[in-house]
C-alpha cells in the first residue's frame, strides 16, 4: 500500500501535540496574491520567487473535537505603491492563536457573536476559526490569509509620496515634468479675462 502524500502544511491529528516550523516560498505567496490590484500593478513574472516569504513557528494540540495552533508568523511581501507604483515591502509579524473545529460547528455567516471562555460575547470576525476533519489540520488557508490580509487598500512607499503625473506618467518623486495643470472647467471662462491695471 502506497504511503499517502501530505502537503507541506498538513499536520495529522495523530501526531498532536507537536511543535512545527513552516516556510512559505515566494512562488506560493505570488500565487496567493495574484489578482489583487496592488500586486498585479507590479507586473511581476509568474511564477514570482521574489513575491515574498514567510516563516511560522507553531505549537499544535487538540482537545476533544477542536485543535489549536499557537505561535508566531513572520514574513514579507511585495506590492505596488498606491501613488507611484514602485515596489513596497510589507512586513508581517503576527502572534497566532487559531482554533480548528469540525465544519458542523463552524459559525454560520449570519452568526454575530460567540462566547469566549469567560462567557463574554465576541464578534465571530474577531475569532480565528478554520474547519478541520478531525483527522488532519491543513494550515495553508491560515498562511494564505496572513498574506492576503496584510495587503492594505492603498500601500505607500513613503508617507510623502508625490505619485505619478496624471498627464505624462512621470514619477514626481524622482523628477519633475513640464505638464501644465489642467484648468478647472468651471474657471475656463476666466482664463482670457483681462483685469484693468
């Protein structure tokens, strides 16, 4: 009987508890971020070994029907600046505390609260919950989420980025252009007005 091949981010329940390290290569990060506008704006090659990377140190254990992953996740990824489109490196440094539960116990989309250990109500979007089949834990969705959620809506290479000229496309951080600012159409009629001196 052939031995079952497991993915690099799968941990079998029978191996719990266990401490494990996981490395995420750039080609996989690039695949996960493909289709995000600030990633695609870089026009990086596909596959892209330089899209980013990650490393997780996790303690995995189970209690009854639930499994848990606790530890650290560090890494980086590359996206385009929202103003000038140059490469921006985003750093990731997260503490993880994730619960894996059977799909039948996962909160429905319309569930808004759940009780924590002290009985306090916590919004379900504040809980890191992932399904598992009680036989194996697949950590790939967790790692993918860390990278996708790290991409801001409009990343900046620096706070005072001047962006690109809207007319000729010159990067205004490194050079100037000769373009004249367009006249506000509401003021166009005043352009040729001569005032008495």
